[in-house]
C-alpha cells in the first residue's frame, strides 16, 4: 500500500506547487517540501538553483568517470545573459555562436546546452541526458567550470529558456 500512497502523493504535491505558484509568485523548496530540481521555473521571479544544478551534473559526471564542475562566476553571468537574450528573442540561440563568444573571452574548451521548454531543472537534466549532443556537453572531459541559468518568457510557447555553459 505504501507504493500506492506515494504514487498518489506526487500529483497532490504537484497540485500544491501549482497552487502556491499562482498565489505567491515564487515557489520555494521550504514551502513545498520538494527538492528545488522539481520546482517550476515558470514565473518571472523563479531562477534555477545553481548549487543543485552543479551537484546534479557533477554527480552525473562522476558516475561516468569525469571530474565534477565548479560554478564559475563569469560563466554564470554569461549564462544569465544568454538565457535572457533567448527569452527576449523568443527562440533558442545557436550553440556554436555562444561557444565562439565564450572562447573569445578567454575560456578554453567552451561548450553550451541552449534549450527551451523545460519547466524544471529535473526536466532539463533528463532532456539533456537523453540527447547525445547535450549529453556530450555535460560529460565534456576537459570542462572544469560551468554556469547555468534560466529566463522566463510568459508570452512564449516555450516559457522557460535554458543556458548551460561549460569550459576549462
């Protein structure tokens, strides 16, 4: 019976998240009891939990024999700028353009996952993990640093834009 109760509790928790989001504007792990990776990023005040993202990606890298990443303040600012630019233009950017820009700033081995439509960190991570090109970015063996950001575009069909930048 415990399995059924747990199964039934998940939709109730998600309904609570939706209700709280509509009332409070920003849903927090403390308010819902859910880990931040499951919280919706579909409000203007929501932002990705960079520590949780770093930990999730680093654990995935360790499980695949690759060293963990550290959040780099400059890559973080660049990821925030890129996510905002994608939301403003209502379309994902081209990763080769962003890679070139990061390389021009002096970073080696720059790569990027740029996407849209994932409403939670868990969704984005799962989507990237299941896509060979995005998976390769997360598992880039030469990468040691990262920045990750989201931007919300309420009038967009995608709603949430993502930028994950990795570099050496």
